[in-house]
């Protein structure tokens, strides 16, 4: 075995990233209209790990602590560009990846002011305690109970259908088609999106479609499976939101792109 002092920095970094504890879980059907997924990330490597987080179309509620510090709850808005982060040694983080209806009907507040960033949540509603943060199963169980208790039954029918179409298509649907199918003008829909989420409907659909490509790219499938015009359009859109080409994203050198690393842990409904 080669002594550690002779290993390259890149090799040591990759080894550390491979030891990150990343887990994911799908929501119960009773809350699936609000929740895309649950995640847990833990850095027990003893090293700070630089990484890139990519846009995925979710609004996240993050419960996080580093070493012995107190747990902090953060609401992170929609990401529209890649973000450079440092996963500090000792970090333990849980997150709920919310679909957009949760912003209005569960969180009760706009996220237009937190594009590409987060804000502390001072609401005592969630109240996660030590037992809830032992593992992903405990966290998702507590979160599910809270969401069931808080969710609204009276969701606007147009919005309900709008989001059902958006998520069923994974963003591969035009604004015109959506407006026609929900009987809501594109101007009104865009006004709603900008007021609640800080971006237009078309931009959101593009981001969602980009996020839907993570699985195929992680599997080395470098051709468009979503509704891209052609290969050039696919490459252009991936580069726009990832900063690199699909080929570079697929290689995920040194585990740089945490979404691509994490997607391999993501369960599928037929599993």
C-alpha cells in the first residue's frame, strides 16, 4: 500500500467525498403533492470538502449542524445557477425537497427573495429534537407527521392542475400548453410565479427539466431524453445550469457535483 503522504491531493479529496454519508427517501403518497424527496448528508471524514450544488427545481427546508453547534433550520429558495459550497467537517444535514405548492400552502411565505440562497426559519412549528435527527428514517417520519398536520385541503384547482402537469412532464411542457390546459393565462401564471418564487414559469420548467437529467447523465447517457430541441440544445442547457458540458458532468471529477453523487442513492418508485 502506498503511504498516505505520497497520495495526490486529488486522490485524497476523492476518497473523502466517497466516504460522505448520503441517503435519500421518497415521501409517503399522502404528502407527495408537497414533497419530492428527503435527504441526509453527513461528513465524518474529518476534512472540509468543496463541492458544487446544482439547480434542481426544489425549495429546501434544511436542518443542519456542524460538530457540536445547535441545529439550525434554513429555507433555501430555488437555485438558478451552480453554487460553490464547502461541506465542513462534522456537518450533519437533513433536508426536505419541497415541490412548489408547498411554498404557498405549507410554508405560507414567498421565496422570491431567496433565489440561490437561504434564510433562517424562526418558526417553531417544526421542532425537530435529538431523536428526530438520529437518522433519515426518524427525520422523514417526524417531517411527514408535521406536513400532514399542516397541509391545506383547499388548494386552488388551477394551481393544483398546473403543478400536476409540470411535475408529470418533468418540465418538458411549454407555457402555452400549460395555460391552455389549466385555463389560466400565461401572463397571470408568470405573475404568480414571479411573486411566489422569483422566476418565470418557463425558467422554472427549464430548471426542472435540467434536474430531471441528473439520473441519465450519472449513468453516462449523454443525449437528450427530455424535450430538448436537439443535441446542441441539450448541451447548451446543461452547460447553462451546470457550468460544464454533459460529458464533464457525467465524469463528476473528484465528486465535485454533489447532486450527481447523491442521485445514485435516490430510490425509484418501482424499487
